[in-house]
């Protein structure tokens, strides 16, 4: 969920997920249509205030794979564990991003001009969110506050879902019987338990950038074992948790001006 928050905030502060976009002429879905409409509103607003702005919409990265598919999850965990030490053992190259259509304009402005441009752009984004998405927001700060509340509500819905709560109890008991550390039986906490525990281990070793692949390999082997135990114990739990989390997350993304993933 914290990833969702960073991505959503990106719309307002011009950084983060989706900050770099490429023009899309046609096709897509309803959320892309909304994005195009919003971008056009922003461009018109900026023009009225004396600034140039090129509308652009990024294509969402969507996968046809079922994120809750047991076989796929097992294959992934058999190599990457919870994804903590594997990031060091199997580092991925930086993701190539298309240049922001308006970055050259921004870079060409002086300090004061740049501040004015970005201030106006955020104001125009808020105008577009009100006009196109129907959000009752008054400012970027208000927009961020509303998103924070939305994410808190999603967390509460996940933790309060009767089916997830029912599945969480045997999941936690199974983990304990296998010698795994469990500090909370809340569904959300159980879903990130492994990442938190192994994240603590890597923090104790030092920042990720200071741990070598050679030093990380034995830890990854143990992490994989733990991750597979976690999956076996939580097989039914994840089959219910992941689809619900994805649906709620996508609903929030669309509501706050992003495309589904």
C-alpha cells in the first residue's frame, strides 16, 4: 500500500510513478480516456496562464498473469524469496523511462520562473482533477490528505474483511508451528510479514548498497526457505487477499486520477 501512496502522490508533485509519460494517440481504456481528458484540461489551463504544456499519457504496465496464482508465486519465491536479498543477488538495471514531454521546458526556466511554472502546473492539475474526476479538492495538500485517508480506509477494509480474518488465524498458527516469527495476525501485517522480517535483517547488515551479492547469497537461501513456508501456510489466505487488495488499489488509483494496473 505504501507503493500506492508514492504513485498517487506522483501526480501532484510531478515526481514518482507516472511522472514520465509518452503521448498516446488512441486505444486504451476508460481510465486512459480520463487521463487524456485531464491532460487536455491542464494544457488549456496552463495556456490561459501564459505557460506552454504538452499533454501526455503513459501506457499502464499491466500483466495478464494472475498475481494470486499459486504456481507462479511458488516459482517466484523459489528464486527471489520475499524479494529482499534477491534485489542484491539479482540486481535489475534501472528501468528505462520515456522523457517527460515537458521536462525540457521546465529545465529551460530560471529559478523563479521554474517555481512559478510548477506552482501553476499543480494548480492546473487540481483544476483538472475537479473537472474531470469530480474530486472535491482545493489544493495539492488537500489532495494528498484525501489520498492518505483513502489508503487508511483500504488498510482498514483489508484488516476487517471477515473472510481474510478467518483465513489469517490458521495462516498465523501454521507459521508459528514452523518456527516463523509472527507479531500480528492482522491480514495486512501477515501479507508483509516476510518482507518486514527480512528487511530488518538487511538493515542490520547495512544499507542495501553496502551488502555485496556474495554476502547476500546465504541470506537469500534462508529467505527462500522462509518464503516457501510462508506461501504453503498462506496459500488460501493469499488467494483471497491479493485479488481484494488489487481491486481496492485499482479503485483508488482510478478515483485519484491514475490508470489501473
